[in-house]
C-alpha cells in the first residue's frame, strides 16, 4: 500500500494528529491495527505518516483506515475527506439495501475494488438501536425505499410460501457446509444468493405472517453471510452483513433474529478485542420475550463479555444463568444459523475462565466441550482442539499438547477457514521453542506440511 501522487501539504491530517495528541508513529501503529482487522498485514511507520502529512495519498483502503484510526482515538466520526484525503468516500452505509447487498456480493467474489471499499471494521457501527420492551421496534430505515423497479410484481401469499421454502432449505444447507468446511467455501455463492435472489423479495407486497416469515429467513441468511465473512477474517463485510440482518429483523418485527444478530456482533467485537462494545451489544440483546434457547445463548455471550472486562462475579453468575436456561431448553429446536447446545456453552465457559486467569478451569471446560461437538461441527471441534493444545502447553503438559495438536491437524485439512488457519499459525509459533523435543519436532514438521496445504503463507489483501 505505497502512496500515490503527492499533492499539497495535508494540513487537515496535521491538525487531527495534534488534536489526537499523537506522533506519526502512534498513528502508524493504530492504522496497522485497523488494517489487521481487515486482514491486511501492514507495516506502516513514522516515515509513512510523514509522507501523508506532506501530501502523499496512500492507496485504498489506506485513507479509510486512517480515518477509522482517528475516529477511535477522538471518539467521533472522522471521514477520509476530513483527514485530507480526496477520493471515493465510504458511502455504503447510506445506500439502499439492494445496493448494499450487491456491493457485499461483489466484494465476496472477484471484485477487488468492492473488497477494498467495504473492508474496514467501523467501531462506531457497534452502536445499534435497542429493541424497546414497551415501545415497539427500533427506528431503522425502512427496507421498501429501493424503488418500484426492485419490487417483485404479482406476488401472492402462495408464491411467498414457495420462495420461503426455497430460502429456508438454502439457509439450512449453507449452514451445514459452513459448520463442516468453513466459511471460505460458500461465502461468495451465499452472498450472491442473498443479493440477487433473496434481496428483491424484501420489497414484495406482503403483509402479516407471510411477510414476517420471509423477513425472518432473509435476516437469517444475512446473518449466515456475516458469520461466513467473520470466519474468513473479512471483518468489514461481516459487520455490514450483521447490520443488514439486524435491519431486516427489525423491519419484519422479528425479535429472535434481532437478538441473534446483536449476539453475533458481540462475538465479533470480542474477537477483535473491543471488549466494552462487545458487552454493550450482548446486553442489548437481552430480553425476557426471547425463547429460552436464545436467552441461554445471549446470557452465555454476556458472561464472556463481562469476563473480558474484568467483572468476575457477574460473569460467573451469568454463565450459571446460561446453563440453567439451557437445561430448560434441551428439547427446543436450534436456531437456523445460531445453534446453541452443551458444547457451545462449555466453550463459552472456557473463554470466561481464560479471561478470569484460571487456565485450569478453562482447559477443563474445553475438554468437556470436545466430545459434545457433533461430527458435522468439524470447525468448532478443530478450534476447540487448538485452544486445548495452547492451554496444555501453557500448563507445561507438552506430551498432552502434542497429542491434542495432532488431533487438530487431523481435523483441519478439509476446513477452509481463516480462523482455523490462524489457529494453526499460532500453534506452530507456540511449539517452536520446544523444537528440541522429538515429539514436538515431528509435530512441527507435520504442521508445516498442513500449513502449505492450506495456503497459510501471509497474503496481503488486494490493495
């Protein structure tokens, strides 16, 4: 991402640096962090910032990354133009829903420019409307503003039923593929199906139950596209898909889908280290009007977020509440894209204990989770094994860690998941100091072969 043509001195950026009380090195470090969230391996330094202040414009998505870094520091929205960088602004958030979905589908496919336009994870987008218990749905943009040309004509409730059946089957199949083979396999086709097949249905002239059910499955599909993007480390598109799921759920009066979307956004924020926003998102999803299973899932995520912010007592109380609710919901069918069961609860327990600096309890919870994942949930099992190996290594259990890591390698070969590839990279780094041990050395050799097969060599996103 070298700079492009030099222009006049960038006094806007210089003023923002002064307001932020940042040096050039501070800004470069913050931009690298935002870039890492977007899957970019950036190495900006003070010299790069000096060039920007002197009038050089970084290649896209550099201006958007700079704007986001400054927005986080200053606690207010800063656009690329306000940072002194002319060019195409991030207008995705103001587009009609069909245009948003088309852009995300293009980004998931082969359109590199679209991928650059939507790659940045925006912390400000974690602020979402709360479903008011007594006041109806949150006030969000109505979905029907795309114009008559996007409106299906001649629809009937019977036709809607057929489309609903198709979409439900596709969501179920895509979810099964995602669980077993990872988000990278079907992310592009799923995004295209949402944008070009399902998206136009949202403007169908339907009311009542038929519209609500159609909105529910559309929200679920947007959620699934978001999770596939998240699993593929495409954090900007994931956030936008989750927001779209939230919007559709709100417009259709679908409280369950609304809560699951908030929970997913919390999981994403937590994974990126934004612990306070993760807690706010999870707590926004809490409602006594949700099904018992959804309440259990939300409570588990609230517990994780509380633990990440150091609230030990509340976190343990909340994870206990999740367990109690799950006991009451054992016969409840899983949500289409948000399955929650004993294994998921145990994994949340492990995360809570890890945040509370109790690695022994975290390891015990992971060992509880492992046999509870179904054979189809290959990715979840692989991530559990990778985390187990890390904790065993940290506890000085080298022999056990090696055996666990081999089980991880058994699972990961068919999984197209950036999270799994990241786990493999992390394991290799943790085992290298033990390379003099024969078993660890053999594991490292096998892990290197797996890394080559999965293409884990660092590849910068197309910029």
